């Protein structure tokens, strides 16, 4: 029997060389090659940033996207001369500005809000529907508080003593659409009157009334079930100031309580008075599709 020859260090070195020589060659692609410094900042990489920096937007939309007001209100501010672009007063709402321009409202620099937020509030009584009140009364924004860092504002208005649904957002486009009569946004109110309303007066409301600021048409009106004639449900799509109260006052009734139960597909379900909540993704899609 032959003895196995003991491997020496020289034999091991030769074996390692042979093993390496049998390895398959590695085929590198151009992507394996490290980029040189000048290749990491090509013109094509910078182009999107330059395009974003030079993006144009009309002035009233710019102001509305900053969260201080709706687009309709932005037009008023611009025409009054409250808005400047790069230090110059611009009174043309459709003036085009770049995102790099310095736009100010009453001397304060404003920037468009990138993130859109939406809150539904069940407004309580004795609360003002405005951003702030010079008399120091409670506002709807006092209720929402620090729920978000974006500047939001109410869509439309509710009287101080009118309760119910109110939408707050920084989405100027949506606010404009919801506020415009042409979109026929449905609103349902429950009104409690100081006395029982007659069927004759209900018929007058259904037929349409002529108020001091023009004709008024309602979509539906009727007694609230088990209300003994004091509670009336009224459905409208108008957005005129105090319109529901003025309808009943025109016929000699005083509205003791007024509550908005339904607004643009949104209801008060699971939302106690004085509370608010963010809209769900489904509700946001519904609103944008609805308008």
C-alpha cells in the first residue's frame, strides 16, 4: 500500500493558483462602474428642479393655496391692493407668478400649502364662523385648535347661533366649487320656529318667495316627524347670507334654533356637537367627484 504524499506549502500555493485560474470571469456592466464626480450632477438631473422652480401659477390661486382664504376671496384681496409680488402691488387676479417670486398679503410673506387637509366640524351655538373675531368671541378655529400645522379656513358660513356641519380646509379649489351655486351643493337644515307653521305658508315656500335680494327657490320643505308643526326641514342649494332664517322671517316666523344636518353628502353621524374629525379618504374623493 502506497503512502499518501504529504502536501507541502509549495503544493498548497500551486493548488490555490489553479483554483483561481478556473473561476469564471466577471462581466461588469456600465452600471457597476463608479460615477465620476462630474457625472453625478448631470444637466438632466437638475432639469426637473429648474422646471419646478420656474413653475407659474395665477396669483389668486397662489393666494388661496397659501391657506388664508378661498379663491373668490383672494380676488377681492388682490383687487383691493392687499397683495404684492416682489414688492409691487398687483391688482390683476390672473397675473402669473413664479413659485420663486416673493408674494405678500398685507406685508406678510405667504407660500402655497403643499398638503391638503379637510376637517368636518359639528359647530356649536354662540361660535363665529371666521378666522378670528375682533371682539374676542369664540371662533370655529378656536375649536379646531392645533389639529394641523396648515392654515385652514371654513367653507361658507354659518350664523353665530346656527349649529351643524361646517367644512374646514386649505383646498381653495374645492372650497370655490362647493361655494358656487352652479354646483347645486345640497344642504339640509332643521329649523325650530317660535310658533306652528301653517300648510299655506309651507306651500308658499315650496312655490318660491321674493326676498329683498331676489327670488328664492328651495329644493324641498316639510314638517319634521313628531314635531307638532314647530320643527321644519328645509333643503336648499343657495348660499346667500342668513337665507333660511330670512325665508321664515319673511312669513312672520322667528327661528329659535337652526341646525345644518347634511352638507354635500356629509352627515353628522357619530360627530357630537362641538367636535370635529378629519374627512376620510373616501369622503374626500366623494367631494371632489361630486363637484
